[in-house]
């Protein structure tokens, strides 16, 4: 049997659960995925995918921050005529 070493990492529980669900759908587990990732690092001598900083404008950043704080900026309507009037004004 091949000798193995352990790697301990900390991740958010929600992230781990989502990753496990996705990998399970692909027929693999986290160990399989990490092994593939490591082998690709060796083969390509790099991180095997592009890492980019997302480009977000100030408005998008504010919406994300507000959403994280639970602030809902969307307007609700009980009157369709009012909704259509607002939509027409945006044009």
C-alpha cells in the first residue's frame, strides 16, 4: 500500500458541504479532488487555473455589502400601474 501523509486545512462548514455535494455528483471525494489538483500543479508547474481579482464597481460593492448586512434595497409593489410607471421612468 502506498504511504500517505495527512494535510489539515480549515474551511467554512458551508463551503465544505457545497464542495462535498458537488464532488459527490462527480463521483469523487475531497481527497480525490485534492490529489488531482496537486498532480496538475506538478504537471503544469503552476496553479492549474487562472486566479483573478474580480472587478467590481462601487455600486456592485455597495449592493454586496448591503446584502451581507441584510439590507434589502428592492422596492415592493402592490399596484401594477405604479410598477409599470417606475419601470417606464428608468428608460
